[in-house]
C-alpha cells in the first residue's frame, strides 16, 4: 500500500453558483446575466445564491436583494425552487456515476469520489471526462470545479482553488507552497473559535499550520481531531471510523408505497446489482452478503435506541464476483425476510463484504470441476459482459429480469438523505423545470 500513499485518490466536485446556474440552465434568457436567487419574493431577503456574472461585478452570496440591486440595477431576482434543484441534483449524480462512482454526497452541489489507482493515474483527464459528460447532458452554464488530490480535504481545497469551471490536480509534493496564501478561515472546519486558538498557539497562516507537530495539533483542537486534520492536510487518509470494514453496498429509503414485500425485493435486487458492478471494478471477490432493513429512517442516534426496529440477515458463500452467486444469496435473505420480519421496512440496504483479492483465494475454487464452479465461471463472464454493455450504453441498458424504477431513479452512490430532501418531502405540487419564478421587485 505504501506506493499508493500519495496517489491523488480523491476527486472533489463542487458546482459553481449552483442554484443560480440551475435557474440559468432551465431558463436560457437568464444566461450571461447577473441573477440572484432569493428564498422569498421580497427585496429584504438575502440572496441564497448569485450567478457568476453577479459575483464578478461585486455582489456576494447572502447580500440582501435590495443591496445587490443598488450595485447592479440590471440584476434579475428569482425565487428558489428547491424541488427543481433536488431533481437536477439527482440527474447530475447519475451522469457523474457514468464516469466514476460517488463515494459521498456532501451537499446538494458537492460530491467526493474515491478513485481506484487506475482512475487516479488519469488525473485531469478524468476531470475532463466528467465535465464532458455533464456538458453533453446539461448546458454550458452548469459548470463545476474539480479538485483531485490524495485526501478529501486536499481535493476540496484544490477545487476551491480555481473557480468557476476549474480543474486542479494537487500533488502532495506541491505543498505547502501551493496553498501558502490560503487564509486559515477558508479551511473547512476552521471557524472563528479555532482561528483564535490557532493564533494563541502562534499559527497565523497556512505554512504555520502545515508545520505543526501532530501533538501540537491535538492540543490546539483539544482532541484527536486536530491530528486527523493535520494528517489529511499532509495527504494521508484519516477516516473517523478506523474499524470500518471494506464493503460494497447501497441503502435506500423507501417511500410509503414501496414497502410491500414485492417492491422491497425489487429494490434490494437493484441495490445488489449496483453493488456488484462496483465490486467488479476491482479485482476483489465477496464471500458474504448482508441484507438489512429498518422500520424507520434514522434521524438521530437517540431515535435508534428508542423506536427503530432493525432486521439483519447475513449469508456466506464461495468468494464470488458474479450476479448469479450474489442473486442466489440475496434470494435466501429475502426468503428469510418474508418469514421472519415483523415490520414494513422504511429502508433497505444490501452489502457485499468478506472481500478477498483474486490472488488470495486458494482451495478448490479453480481446481474443482463441479457443475457449480463451471456455472460460476460462466456467470462471471456474463456479468462482466453486462457491465461492459452498461458502461457503453448506460446503466438501464439491460438487467437480469424486469424491475420497476426505484423511487428517485438513482441507485448509485450513497446519498446523504438527511440533508437532501426527497421529492416526497415537498408539500407543494412539483414545479416544472422551466417555470422560473421571477420576483415582483
Ligand atoms: Mg458550490
């Protein structure tokens, strides 16, 4: 692993002036113009987003609309349409995932991707492919800034470095000079309070921060978090949960009309198909499958202990990477769910784990000539071929058997549901994409 220690294996993607760009995307008459997005049709409210045309002419995000109008008399104001932005967000995730899987959705306009070594080596060419895919699907106004670096923190800082429409490959050897002029307050996680503590410890700029010893960082932060931050800054992953096992999995929150056994099973099969495709992008095999369901979506840990019911099933099998082996395991799990589960699930998750690298597998898997083994080899070829077709013709090109479209239409990277509302969360009738809500002032 040491040779990969500093490969730029995180890609951070941040859309530029997202809400304003979205309005310009859906309404071409707004393109090239200063646009402010406000929460209410009132000149006294602040701009929750302003277009790049407004930014270059001195208008800032959060500025009251009236003040912005004073600076730019020609500025157009529109009322925010969250349901439209969420729908666009979901389409964007799908497009990004045609190029590279998303590891985490950090906000409605920011995602991080964990790159395989082969992807990391593509560097800026990978960023260009993502931008090209987005351009093909959307319009030139919907731009993003991409940072590629060894850790998520560095990749995010790299993306910030060149906005709008930037792409920056930040190699660890470019540090600390590349970020030397970065104001400490611009670093994620460094707020007013932390700035005061850093100053008290004699840290005034990025270089000072860079030079801290881990022990000092821990003392300033008052916790191991300081050391973790410093590690990420120096290009070494410092995940919060060190005990997290490697796995490929997906989970899904189910709307009320998707809680019948048939639909839950349909959803689980789609989640499995997506997890299996991701596994096959590596040289790993999985030997365990976990199927889990919850009676409600968790909003807090307190709720977890108080009310939520959880049902979990784990199946074990020969190390595999084909859809048939995984499908058989899932069928067993779903059978168990039908027999045992006593609640209508509000969320379902499928995880492939017990991972083994190709070279690690010994025993009779390849030596045996049983029908099962031949079958498995054949199904591996079929699975690989289907992945290949999907990558060329799109994810919905083919699948094993019929299935209904999963609500939200997106079975891919894990979405932070807690932060990004679902379509069903909006009480009003959905707004048409092109139905711009112009302000009256
Ligand atoms: Mg943004």
